[in-house]
C-alpha cells in the first residue's frame, strides 16, 4: 500500500483529503504544518507528498526546499495544494522542483487522478539509490552541499596526492571520472587556435572538477592542471552518471553549477574583449582573493594571495603577455595597492582594486 503524506493546516481540508485517499485505498500520514510534515517524512518516507503552500511557521515552498535537499526524500513526488492560481506561485514552485499543482477547490476525482498519475510516474523512476552502496549515498550528500559529507567523501573513493603541475585531464581526452579537491588548487586552461593559453576557472578545496564534459558527454574542452601540491579524490564516471540518472536533486544541482560556470565564462570573455589590461589585472588579483582567501580583508601583510603563481600563470589568468602583466603589476605596486615579494603578491587595498576593475 502506497503512503501519502498530507501537509495542510486547515483541519477540515486535511481530514477530507485523508478520508478520500484512505478509501482509495492509500496509507495516509497527516501533518498540521510544515515543520511537522518534515519530521513525519523523515520518520516514514512517503511515496508522495501533498502540501499546502500558505502555512504559518514553514510554508510549502520551505517544505519543498528542505525535501529536495534531503538525499532520502529528494525524489519523492511533490504536489502543491493551493487556493491561489497565480503565475508567481507556479514559477516559484516549479523552480524549486515541484511535480504538480492541485488548485483548491477540487473534487474527489481530480485529487485521485493527480495522485495516481504522480505515483505512476514515481514508480517509473529507478530506485537504485534506495539500496545503493554507502559510497554513492555519501557522494549524493556531498554533491548536495552537506559539509560533513564533503569532508569524509575521500574515505569512500580513491584519493591521491599529486605534485604541482600534474594534469588531471587534458583538452580533447574523454572523461572517465569526476574529481573532488580535498586539498589544493587547480586551474582550467584553454588554448586558442594558435596556441595562446587562457585560465578559464579556478578550483579549490571542496570543489568538484570535470563535470561539464561528463554531463554533456563530450571530450574535455580544457586542461586541468594543479597550481600547487594537492590531494584529489577520483570518483568513477559510472557512479556520477548513476546519480544524475536516478537522483533528480543531484541533476538539478549540477544544472545550476553548469549555468553558473557558463555565465561566469561569458562574463570573463566580455571583459577580455573590452576591458583594459589594467582592469583585467585588478580583476585577476581579486578573483584569486575571492576564491582562495575569502576571509581576508586585504590589509594583513602576512596574507599572500599569489599562491606562488608563476608569471606565466598570471599572464594566462589576465589574458595578456607576460611582459605587459609584469608592467601593470609594477604600476600597482608603485601606487601602493599591492606588494610583490618574489612570486608572492600581497593585496594592500582591496577596496581601491575593486574600484579600479569597474
């Protein structure tokens, strides 16, 4: 017998829905508010959730957000019960991952048809993750952003130390794994038709690397090279693809990551085309600071932001010749915005650098 969780704060409505479903027959769990609904769902994972939108304490949108972040509940079909057929409600709900809406008032047949349809579609989704290995479950939790899961992910997959300049993969090769940075810093490097190289992205501890080619099922467009000695966890392609195929929340998470990556790349290409080298140097300095030293204020002379980057790497990050980048860095040092100590650079005034890159 299928279990349906009904989250509705109006007693008469909740009891009427429960009575109809029990006659169908379904096993019905009832919750009077969003918080109680989450607790019931975690105690007894249902096959379907029917949830009102407008509720005190935790509304339906909040319930859906929490459900979609929970590895156990993420794939449970979720149907909103709403008396407001406004387009804003529909957009918000669908963006969060709702499966359907039932607009109040509704008759018995509408309710039963909607429930039957969603349960049938849910049954068509493979349930491998329910009985999968601990490693896959841990990977799902890590992808969905649970800090503890990320810290322990390397206990479940092969993890190796690599020296600076080691290449995890090269442009043109086919992907065989997803990489997780346990410790260290990595750059993605792309080359144009004449061999000029450009750093498109930076990755650090806690980041996943190489997922774009896996999702798109294409060869790598870039080369991943270590900027310093690092420790990297290798996740087999099969495990990652299994999660994408069978875990909707994981697929949505990587959809968001891909969208963000593409938007960032487009913005960088526009700046490369239209900004002066001086502005691009300032942007590169701040990009490194934001990525690897987000807590620094730019006023601590003991905080080095260059990571021992070579002049060549700074050139690739800015998209200009080494000589030009060195000249601009020297100008910024003369203006008191940075200090240079061998291959290390110290930001002295982040605020002025931020104004400079605009």
